[in-house]
C-alpha cells in the first residue's frame, strides 16, 4: 500500500511568505489547435513537500544535486507527537523509541497547505542532536519548516547541517498511521539549487 504524503501543487498551495508561488504558463495547447500541450512552471524550489539542501543555510555547503539519494530512500518511522502550536518538539515529547534512520514527525499543527498559519510546530535544536545520536540521517515534518516561524536564526537547520543530516518539509501525514514504512522522496537533480520539490510517498512493508 502507498501513502502519498505530498500536497497537490496548484495555485491554491501556499508558500513561505515572500517566496514565489507556483504558476503554470501554457506554451502550447491542443485545445487551441497546437500539435501538443506544453507548459512552463515557475515556483520556489521550496515548494510543497521538499528537501532542503545543506546549501540552504551553509555557505559553500553541498547543493541538492550533490546530496546522496540514499538519504531519501529506505526504511523510515512515522511518529505522531503532541506538541503545541508554535512550540518545539523536545526529546521528552517523542513518545516512542527510535528504530529507523529516517524519522517523520506528524504534529498536526499545519493542517491546510492552502492556508499559511505561522504558529506551526518545529524541532528544538537539541532534538536534532538527540536523533543524530540514535543514528537518524533524515528528519521530516508536516510543517513548512523544521524550525518554528519565529526562529529567524534557524537553529534546527544549522544542527542538521552540523550533523550532515537531511530534511523533508511540507509533508502531509494526517492520514498515515504511526509505524515503519519505506520512504521514497527523491529530489530532482537541480544543479546548484538549495532545495527541490519531491513526490514523497510511503510504502508499507509486505
């Protein structure tokens, strides 16, 4: 069974304030008599479900095309956490032992990707270190950012950079039961880019 954990990308999808929202320009259209239909997409690289590159916060750090695809493919663990709006997930709030090298947190604090609410939850920087110590290589979350909106210095992002960990943001996990899955969320090979949209899916083990 597959769970699609990526929000639809259309004009209703909200992006980070100041980022470029998705727009489609139709270059050719069979309905208008053209031989093919062809479109151009303009949008932020941090669009919907997306992977941040280390270069998002690190000068001269690897760009998204330089990230190992192995980070975004393999066993993962979905954990539902009880965390307040605008608050950080601390190690004490993680309700279950960590048993996978990829962890996705379902917070329920960003319920509608078509309405940007600033009071979504994020990760405390010490939680990033705590997960790293337990062998976690990738952290995902169902909010627009690993850091809370008010954390302008991006401490959780910088701990990910320090620990050479990957991240996924903007996931939709409301309909996904807790447990272990295979994660498939490959970024595009965008040379020099600081992020890439992904089509993130979870596959149940047979």
